[in-house]
């Protein structure tokens, strides 16, 4: 979506406004806060396109260093103290919308558990309710209507809202959901409890403009809510962009539907630059994912697409966005890692990355700070592109003033404390910047530990070590783990023999495991298995399970932990542990791993179900997993080994007997195993032998 920042980034006036707004909210000066917001909303309602606009201002009323839980509680206090504040209800709705997104998770839809869907829907009820409360408080409630449109497009319209619009009383779905999802419902309530309880009181009526919804409007909810928004604020690009997103094929739309939308009556009032902004959003359906370096055909297609888009008439902030995103593609082409921890840099591609970011910086500083800094960092410290350090220093200087970028503030604090990037060394000035940087890093998943390791390896050992020690002493388990690695003689993928100290390494590893660092926890598990013995292996299993409980799929330790837990359990004698490894390690590795993980897990599972190792032998499931492994790599060692056994080759009537057994065993698969194996796939799907 449009980021709303002008050429030079946030101005002194914008930063002063943000400080005033956050201070007013913190000090409960709600009248002053409303007065700060109202003129900018009115300008937007009147058609102004000044940047930053009202949406940016509403998002930035609350400090980004606060956790989502804290922001929600703050918005609830605002509503309680100022129940007639339109903006208070808008922020409360937005916070509940963020909660719904977090509860549902960013995983692909097929992998989101029922409990997560239910919890997210319960949070969305709160969001819709808040936006409904906002509507009567404004003569032109476009922002409140837009909030309903966004949350219901993502998580459907609440049944109680549909009932009210159909002239019926609102009724809670809780009893029906609890009955229909007897296992998932309690889990959903537990997930939601972080933020609160289900909506306690449903509205008994609706604002007049939402009454009398026609059947056509019930049948086309996305168009209905968009129309209501545009009636209040015509030609709003952000609303149209959001609608276009839900026409992506992944949501059941198509590229043809997107093009028809852009060329149709809804967008007729847009100027050329705005129409091109929609075309750029359409292109994001396939440009947002950068291809691998060896996929030359897709790489060439993306480069052509970017070149064509940059020939369009674009607003300067959008041009900066396109350039910054193309820099990300070129970064992936320029970074060559043929062996683990051995990264090489292609000079031509990294020069192109720098040139894109240099152009983007001249157009929109915030875009480079918030979307392109890591790529500029690579140009500066890893690829050593001429001129990159000078631009990097400018971005870091801006970050110190802008104050809401975790990685930018980490660099600013480091430069100011240690006198880097042309800064005068000033530890006193650096201290509050670092404190804020570390708080922001926790909120936006920026790894301050990775930053410190890169700093140590490529910029300043003294500065990197100082930051790691400071974070570790403050209780950061990741920093403790990094110090353990350093004193074992390796950090940031590089040998550091001069730092080897067995005593310090053992000390920091123990502290890191106690503090919950997953890398240290995983490494200790590996060491215990290597040492052997039943007691060590039992402890290793506990450590691996802790990693699986706390790591997200795709995190560094997750895939190796799945493999190690499976091997540890299935080489042992405990059937309960074997079943646990199948359900918690191997099957999740298939669903969420990369292709190497998938083929390894599928081959292992084919063997397990064929032999009945820890699970009942099942010819149908053995065939299923063999097919899945074969689809990825028909020459994979387990496919070649297991195919003759599972397909009955080499036996009298072996193939027909194998098929008969597979058909029989299909009926023996219990519902829980079926769900783990196939997800949403129905039991009437056909499978054939490899």
C-alpha cells in the first residue's frame, strides 16, 4: 500500500507532530489528540493527496516500540476515557485487526490450524464492533467503513452483523462453534486470552447507512463495503488497492478480473499515476517473490517487467518503491552462497543494487530506510561497492532523526557511540538511541544479535563485541549464544581462533539455554546425542521438543531439529516417542519444509509406514509418502529403495496384491492421521502406484 512519505522523508514538522500526538496519548490529553488528527482527516476527505496522510498519522499515534498487547490496552484506555472520540474507536479497531492477523499467523491458509482461524475470527468481531461504534461519531466515516472492509475481506463478515443487516436480531455463534470444534474451541479461547475474551455484548442496531442491505450486496460483500467507503471519500487509492489485492488468484480472483477492475467504472476517476499504482499492485502478485539465481527465465521476465514499470508515469514515492523492490531482486542475484557460510558477491549485480537504492533515496528517504537498508548494508560492508558507504552514512543519519527503524537506529547508535560513519563519538547521545533500537527490534523481528555479529565481522570487532556483551548482560539469550559461539572460535560464519576460551564458551552456553535461546538449545541437544547414553538422549529429546514448541517453521533450528528428533526417536525402542516424532517432526517437515526437507521426510515416512516402525503398518500411507517423495526427486535414494517393496515388484502377483492391500489399508486410516497427512484433502482422492 502507499507509504505516504514525501521526497525528503519525514519533515521536522512531521516528526514534531508525531511527538505531540504520542505525548498527548500518553498523558491522556485526548481532546488535544483529536485536534491534531481532525484537520488531516478533513484534508483527505476533501481529496487532498498530501503526504504523510491521515492513515500514516493514525498508525503513528501509538509508539511502535510498544508490544501489540500494550497498544491494544492503550487504545482500550483511550476509548474508555473518551468514548465519543471517533479516532479512539478507529485505533481500537485497528489494534484488534492486528491481533486477528497475529492470531491467524502469516502461514499459508492450508496450514493454519482451526484454533487459529477461530481465535482470529473472535478478534475480528472486536474490530468490527469498534468500527461500528466509530461510524455514528463522524459525518463522513470513510475510515471506519474502510476498517470494516479490510477486516471482513480477510476474515469474513460476522454472522451477527449479517443478521442485523437482514433485519434479524444479533446472536452469538459461540455455542455452535464450541460444539462444532470441541478440540479447537478451547485452544482458540486460550490463544485469544492474550488479548482478552470473546466479544461480550453484541450490538442491537446498526448505523442508518448500514441498514437495508440488498441481496446483491450480500452476494458481493467486497464491492459493497468498497462502495460505502467511496461514497464518503471518492477515488481513494488505498481502498482501491486493498480491493485489488483480494482479486489476486490466491483469493479466488484472476489477473483478468484485476485488469477489468482497473479499467472499469470503479477506477474511472483516477489519474494516470494512480491507475499505474494499481497496475503495480497487480504486478505484485508475481513480482513480490524474488526467484532463485538459477531460474534464469523468471529472472529475465522480472527484470523486463521492472524496466517496463519504471517507464510508466508514477508518483515519486511509488517509483522509489519499485526501485527498492528491484534492488531486492538484484541483491538475490548478487549474493552467491554455493557452500554454507561461504558468501561471494557479484560486483555487477551489487553495483546495480546500489544504483537502484541511490535513485530511490533521491525520491523517498523512508522507503530506503524501511525497505532497502539491509540491501544497502550489503553493498557497503560486504560487497564494498564504491560510493555505498557515503549513502549509507546519509541513511543512518536520517534514521537517528526518524527514530522508528530498528536496524537504522542500531546503526545510528553504534556510529555515534564508536565514532563511525563520520560521526563524533558520543556514548551519552548514543545510549537512548540504542535503548529504543533494542525495543523496536523486539517488535519487528529485527535480529540485534545478527546485527552485532555482522558488525563484529565486517565493520568493528570492538563495537560488535561491546554490543553482544551489553545485550547478554541485560538478559538477551541470543547474545549469550553468540558469545558462546565466539568463544568456541566461530562467529558470523567465520573462524575466530583468537577468541577461543572453553570456560567462557561453556558459561555462555549454559546461560543461553537457561534463557531459552533455541540455537544454543539445539546445539546442546546435538552434543548430548553425540556423547551417547540413555540419560543424555532423554535430555536431548526434551531440548529438541522445546525447539519445536518455540521455533517457527523456517527458523534456523526448526528443520534440523525435526530431522534430529526423528532420527533419535526412530532409532530407539519407545513407540510413543516414535509416534510423537512422526506427528511433530516428520509430517510438519513435509508440510512446511523446503524441497530437501520434504523429500527427506516423505522418504522416511514411506519407510516407517511400510515397516510399521512406531506406527501401524499401512500400505496406503506408505504409497502416499513414496509418491510425494518421487514427485520431488524420482531418483532420491529412498524412492529407488522403497518403490519395489511398496509396489510389490518381484513377487508373484505382487503388484495386484500390493494395490489390494493399499485399498484395504486406506479404510484403516483414522481421522487424526488423515488430517495430518492430507490437511483439507477429502478421502475420495485417488492415488496411483509410482
